[in-house]
């Protein structure tokens, strides 16, 4: 279906008043033509307030990213993941389209501050500069992520068929994957599968540092670059946060816009139980363990998955016996006790 004429489109989609060149306008029109008729995905947001104090602490600790100097001293702690998953707002069609075709000509600093991923004070520190310069920005291929996948899952390899998140043995990592797939990616197809991008983000929470703002922009740009032709438009909640920052979410402005969803569906404890991440035992909540075991690989000296470890198939209706899941340390030196100790220190400093 053809794009409506310029004077028939909303003023936000006419490229006026922002000193755009003819070349800019031609590029914007090409992008708008690609995405104008696409549907907007109603992503889910997570209700951190529904967690118990312990579960909130453990999940928040897993999302921390610490940058260390050459001497191993922590010089910067990133809380970008937790802040990213807390972003929510109405899905407004015209604002979403305007952002995806122009990207508002924002600098990295403006984009990061507007989303609230980092504060101005954090960005002025030397440690942040080192983190920004050295954190990962390129998503590797399957082969580069293979060892990490074998370490966290009951699957033998990541190079074959795309696996389901249910084979991840750590319930906290399973929950992190669901947040990525439902809140960031917002995939309308196969949301329960673990993609290369998902695994890269999981590894970023677990054992390496990633540049969250950079990767978020890179992902959003895929929707207008032709690489995701026909896909649902995701990331509307991020556009809402930016629009709020720039004063574009007032009641007066919204009256003339198309509000697709005034609020987003929430991932609550009921949903987490359905995803086999938590189980209610009497009046308490417990993590659901998959019953997987690790055995040392005598020949390679590296961890591997027990050969008879159970795998939950996507279509399986059986409910595994719930037990309080242990939280063993990941492959890197940043263990759960270290995360919890760091979190306690931060809480005392607040």
C-alpha cells in the first residue's frame, strides 16, 4: 500500500521545523515507506515490585556489570540492565514512526540520559569512560558463543536448531532471557527460542561487559534498515520514554495522536510460574530447578553437561518437581556471593 501524501500525514511525519536537508528528507521518506504499515508489537514489562526482597536482590545482582582496571579493581558498576527493564510507557503510533525514521538526531549522551540508563554524574566519572570504551559492541556468531551456551544449558551445542529457553539450567538466567525476549526484543514469532542476540545479552549480564545503549540503538535501527523487513515494530516503550523526556507526552499532544496501547501488559508472578521459573510453596516463592548436574570433563578440564540431564520440550505439559534452586557460580569469577556482597555495600551507601 502506498505511503499517504506528505500533507495528508501527521505533522510529525512531514519532517518540518527541524532543519532537515533534502537528502535527509529523502532518506526519511524511504524509511517511512518501509515501516508505515507495520504493526507495533505490544511488548511486556516486568513487575519488579511483585518480587520478594530476596528475589529482587538476587535478580538485581545478576544484572550488575562491573568494569575492572588492569589491577582488578572495580572502577565502574553499570545498572543499565535493571533500568532498561524498568522503562515503560504508552505506545503512540506517530511518535514511534517519527523516531524510527529520524532517530531524532540524538547524540549518544542525549540518548543515554533521556532513557535514564545512566545519570549525568555517572557519565562524568573516569570509570564510565573506561567502561564505555572497552565494553562489547559487536554481537558474535554462534561459534563464538558455543562454549558459554554449553556451560549454562542442558543442550550439547548451539550450532544446530535454535534451542528453547527451558534448557537453561539457572532459573535466574531463564528469567533474564524472558525479560530480553519479551521486553527488549518483543518477538512476535518464536519468543521462547534463544537466539544469538539473546545469548549475547545473557552473557553480558553474566560474565562480560556489553555497551547497552549502543546495542539498543543498533537493534532498533535494524527495523528500518531492511534487515527486518515485514517484522513487527518493537521498542515502543523506549520511544515513549524519549517522548516524555522531550515533553511530547502531554494530555494535549496525545489528543491528536493514535495511542495503540495506553499501558503495556505486565510480567507478574503468575506469568513467571507459567514459564517454570518460580513455584509457590505454601506462602513462599521458590525458584524451580531443572534438576541438571554438571560433571568435570577429565580430558578437556572444562565443565560439561551430564549426558542424561533432562530437557524440557516446548510442547511438554509436565510440571517438573519444584525445589529451592541452588544458585551456583557462573563460569567467570563474578560469583553470586560477590554480587550479593556488592549489592549490600551499595544499599548501605545509599
